[in-house]
C-alpha cells in the first residue's frame, strides 16, 4: 500500500521560503498513472489545494498561489517537493502531500500523508 | 472564482441518517468527491466520482450529485463517523474544496 510522508522545517521566518518534501513508499512516482499534490489547511479553516505535478511533465498550481509556488520531483529518491516563497503568517498551516488518481474526466485524492505543521513566525 | 458551500455543522442521533450538502454553480456538471477528516488525522476519501466508494469505506456512506448540489449521506450513523467532511470538485484545472461540515453524532 502506498504511503506518503511529509518532512521539513516546522518554523519559517516571514519573507523566507517554505520548503517541504514528500517521500513516497509502496509505489513509484515515475509510473505516470497518478498526479502528486500539495494541499494545506490553516488552523480552523478549510482545505486549500496548492498544486500538482505529473511525471509526464504537467504541472498545475492554484492561481491564488501560483506566483510563489514551485513543485518539483526527484524520481531517484521517489520524492517530490514544495517551495513557497515570501511567506507570511497567513501561510501557517498543516501541509499535506497527496496522491491523485484520475480517469478520463474525473480525479480524487486517494492517499494522503499524515501532514506537517508549518508555522510562519519571527 | 468557483466556490463550494457547505453547512458548518450537522447533528444526528446514532443510528439515524445524516445528510451533508455541498452547493456550487452547476456542480452537477462536475464530479464531486468527499473526504472525512478526524482530529489529528489526515483526510480520508469516502466518495469519489459522485457516488463511488473506495475499497474499505463502509456501505453506509453514499453520494449523489445533481443540479447545483452534491450530497453525502451516511445511513445508520455511528459515533465513529463523527468528523469533519469536505466536498471537492475541479474547476478550470483547480481543485476546489468546500469549507467543511462538522458532523456531530449525539
């Protein structure tokens, strides 16, 4: 069974870049049959999709974050990463990585990591 | 931008049927998914493609989607079903989540 695990600093200073990594086990991210996503949830608020990539080369970002987000992949380590620049307190959240299964005109997030809390504070 | 609206809270007695709605413009023209999130745990997919249950999800969970509203129905609700529930759909290549509904079983 596929498992995802987020890792990275739990505290980031304002204006700096948040960097997180998701390590995938139990399956290869290079298979091309899934998309790999980042999603976050600020305390007391709802879920917010950040973006996704596929190893076929397609990358999509939430328009509200697009100017600050980069998602990249390291297939040799079976990992993908998130970088969010110029962070503010509003970027404090639990960050999840998630696998997206899809069909011809549908998709859903079927496996999620346990989440990692990132706090933006000086 | 596209929005999905859910009631903040729903209460149900054990053994009864709980219905959680998700409203969005022409939502019925899109596929809806539903996620369950318990405190301290990551979200779990309970319904995808409007009506389908992933392996391991109990049959008491069902979904529908028509017009402007998708509905998650939990039949014979159990105390273990107390959780936050989030609907989700895609619009213009962007995943949109509803604000979430806290289901209380009492």
